[in-house]
């Protein structure tokens, strides 16, 4: 019987730090749709298996991956719900960015002004 190890949700800062590394983002893309063994993940990179293992540890500690044992293999899969804290932080800035864009467009192109040159 295999059992998934659930990581406790991490703070948004831990998730954002984990996502800051392009290798870790690539790992998440690889395990987004299905669980993969560590060796298969490592085969996708030009780095040592030990380096990939360290990236997997960071992702697990951030709560972004689940891990389960299947015999001697460890399988990893993305926990999409773990991205929510980071998304919430980024969403705080999004409405403000849209408001600034709207203001910039309205300043450069006032209402009623002909759009033709």
C-alpha cells in the first residue's frame, strides 16, 4: 500500500522563495499532471541527482509537493492548492496594476478623442 505524505501548508514567503528558482518551477511543471519518481525527474536536468533531491526537499518544505513511497521509489506530485497563498499575495497587487494601466490609457487617450492619426 502506498501512502501520500501531506506537507503542512507553508507561508506565502516560503512558496514564493521556492518558486524563485527556475529549476524548481520546471520540476513543478513535470509533476503537475501525474506523479513521477525522483530518478525520472532528475533525468530531465543537467545536474546531479543530489542537486535535484535538494530542490525536491525545498519544494516539499514549501508544501508544493506530495511524496509517496511505491516500493523503493519515491513519487512526487504537485499540490496545486499550495500555490494559493502565493497567488493571494500577487492578487493584492493586480487590481492596483489594472487601475494604473487604466489611468495611463485614459491620460494618453482621453475619451472622445479620435483614434485615427
